[in-house]
C-alpha cells in the first residue's frame, strides 16, 4: 500500500490537482471564498472531492483564533433537562455556524475543571456551562483568555458570565398557587441535595417562604437518584400517615425527583390524584401515566437558544455588561392534582398499605 493511500490528502495536493496556489486553497477553506473567482472555486471544490480532502479545523483554529467551536459542560447528562437544553444549544450553534463540543461532569467539580482545561486547549470560542462546582480558578483563566461564558440554570459567585435559566422563584410560586387552588394544604417537597447548587437553593428558599405565606404545612426531603429509594419511601409513608384531614400533595423539584416520587407512590399503593403529585420539568411520560402528572414545563428550547445568542453577542462585543435572563415555565395541569374529594381519605393506610 502506498504512503498516499494510508494518509489523508494535503492542502498542497489539492492545489496541484486544482491547478491553484496553496494560498488560494487556504482562502477557499478559510472562509475567504469571495476573494476567488467562481471558476477557481469550482476547481478547488472538484479537486477536494476527488482526493477526499477535509480541512484540519483544529490547525486552522490554532493559527487564526477562530475554531468555530462552542464548548458545553453539563452537570448530569442523564438529567432530561440537560438533554433537552443540549439539543437546543446544538441547533442554535449550527444556526450561527458553530459546532458543539460536549462534556459531562457527573456533578464532579474535579472533572469539571479537567474538562474546562480540555476545552480551552481546543480553543473553543465560547462556553455554555451547567456548573457542578465553583471551579473559580479555571473560570478566571478562561476570562483571562477572553472566552465568553454563559452559565446555564446555575449561578456562581464572582463569575463574570451571562446567566440563562428558569425563573425559579416564579416556578415555585406557580406550583404552590396551583396546589393551593386545587385544595391541597400539606406539601411534601422532594429535591436532590442542595449542595451549593444555586437553582436548588433558590427553589427551596422560595418553597419555605411561599408555604409560610400561604399557610401551607410543609415537609422537605432530599433524595439523590444514586441512592437507595427505601428511605424516601419511608419518609413519604410517614408524611402520609400523619394525623389530620388536610389534603396532601408531593411537589418535585425536577424530573428525576418526579420519577422517584412516582416509584414511591407505586411502592406505597398511592394513586396520583388521591394524593397530589406535581413536578418541575415536563417529561414525555408525564402525559401517559394515568391520570397524567401535572408539571411545570421548562422552556428548554428558548433557554438553549438564548444561551448561544448571548455567546455570539459577546463575541462581537466582549465588554458589554453581563445579563441574567430568566424564562418563565408553563403550567400543564393534569389529573394528578385534581381537587381532592372530601369523601376520600388522605393516608396511605387507607389505601391498604
């Protein structure tokens, strides 16, 4: 086998086949085609196709400072919110002529710092980060390199970055307003451990304030999706067994918690709607589970597109003031928060558990 057959074609070989200079071929693949005649462009395109040539975008980015790459860090790629926003970010990147590089941190700050260093080495032109931790030194280094950064859903103290996400206070207010209007008076709030995650902190603080303002009895339980579910089942069962006729509901802080709550309902023989069930994040199965799970849908498409738009604007105006854009959720009421029947007991014991 010849050497040529075992290696990719070079820029010089494209120039030879096209009968053009190396400079002209570089301009063709470097975004300067307008400087070449249509006939020359056609010859270069034909030569590249004949040889199977693809430009080395990494080398071009290192040389010219324009890699056309956007980096994205997600804290947990298993989270349905992360998947939906990632899809919209990729769509927006393509619309602006960028490619997306994705890294998952598994909510590990050390892994996050390593990925930030990696993306910096690839000369990404901007970053969308769903932070796992502070990673302040790494973020400071990126700021020194003037790499625009957008924080997604979570805020970091002292970070010079735009922030795009859900209006968490509004989401909790809408949830409590809905549950109160439906007649529920005791609310079990199910969240992942706060662990200095700003969105979880904001939702929890608003839940405490909102419950107090509405005179709702509240209980909070923190559950990690990686942990056994038996303690959650026991805590929910204890909540259901408490004396008092006031109708009870479970409010879930995200999609992972809604799924965990539904599993607990099944284990305890609790029917959604007999006890209220509501979650932040709209998941595909929420409309399919009888009687339908009430949710607050996050505008993931708008959040992802806004994040990329912020990056592109900052690339053209690096010194502009940082922005904090909060999108409202959409209430999707379903049977799981139907008004409680006064004749129906509100205890798992009454359901045969």
